[in-house]
């Protein structure tokens, strides 16, 4: 009952350790994102910390309930607990195991409304930026792109004649758009002019927003919080995805058709975009 295997090991039975290794290997062969792989690795570590059973076929409903309870005890948010529960369920399904849990067992969480910046916050934030920082965060605000889409954007992604930016795969950086879909986003005239001016001044790299050494910049969030602090704003209320949410909300407020915003945002489901509508 404690999950301790006293009998000699049975080579015909799949151990939990080997099942995890097989699942992880399959993800690698399917070329899943690094973040996806890291999330599963962390989830498996969490589960093994809460369950000492040796074989996959020993896993039962109470092990899932104890897993969720251990995550809550560790102080993880309800959404994170739900995500890790669903990830483990996907692992079990991969191995043909379904129906362990009962209706109502899956952890629940309250879906918070998307937050966006107020115009006054944006003005104060931009006032504390230098020219390079302002262009980066103006680009995030006025295109709604994700951090990695900005990290790996190159000058070849822009059509300044048509004033558009295209989110494209970058095999050289092992980057691909979310959902494997490229998309085109219109550029506001002033932003396009600033980008063209930067293109003439930047010679070291094909990247638009590189580090000083010409490498992809993965420190955008840290810069965002430093600027917010310098502007006298609360750094805890500033994060990169909020620029994306603000782009979506402001365009919805301006009356841009929701299907159009959906295409710009790269949302698979229209309902996701609809969440950014605010009551008038």
C-alpha cells in the first residue's frame, strides 16, 4: 500500500523511470520546444517527490490526488497545479492509461481577466527609456509580439514599403512561431520610420534588437522592470506579456474587428481574443 516493491523486479513491467524516459525521448523526436521539455522535466520531478512507486501500472487515483496536494503545499498557484496535473495526465494517456481520476478530481483555477497598461503608465515608462529601449518596448506595444518573436526578429522580416512585419521561423536560432504558424502584422507609420532609422545605424547583426555583442537579447524582462523602477512605477506590475495584452485590448477598444486582431495576435481560438474585450 506504500508503493514499495518487495518482489523481485519484473522485466515485463514498465517502470515509472523508464516510462518517463520513453515519453521524454518521444518529445525530443517530435522536436518539441525547449520550454515544453523543461516543463515536463520539472513536473516529473514534482510527481516523483510525491510518489515512491516503482512501476507505471501501480499508479492509481490517490497518487494523482497526492500529487496535486503536494503541489499546493509547495505554494504553487492554482493555475500551475492544474497545468502540471494535465501534463501528467497527458503522460499517462501517452502510455495508454486513462480513467484513473473521477469527475471533479482535476484541480481548478479562476481564469483572471487579462491586464493591460493604462496610457499614463505607458507614457511614464517610455519617458524613463533611452532611445534604444523605447524602440524595443514601442515595438512590443504596437505589434503585440511575444518576447521570443522580438528576440529573433531580423531585418528580413520587415517590408517597409508595405509597412508590415512578418513573424517567421528562424532555423538558425532554432526558433519557430507558436502553433507553427507564421503571421503578418501591420506597422504604425511612426514605428516603421524609427525602425528604418535603426536599420541604417545597426551594422553588426541581422537581429533588430540584439545585445551589445550582437546576440539574441533574452534580458528584456529584466530591462522592463528596471525601467519601471526608474520611472517610479511598481516593477511587479510590469511584464512583457502585458504589452501584448495592451496591444490587443487597445485595438479592440478602437473597434478593430476581433477576427483581424486574432490574426495579428496568432491566436488559434477566437475565444482567446474575445477575452480582451472590455465593457464600454
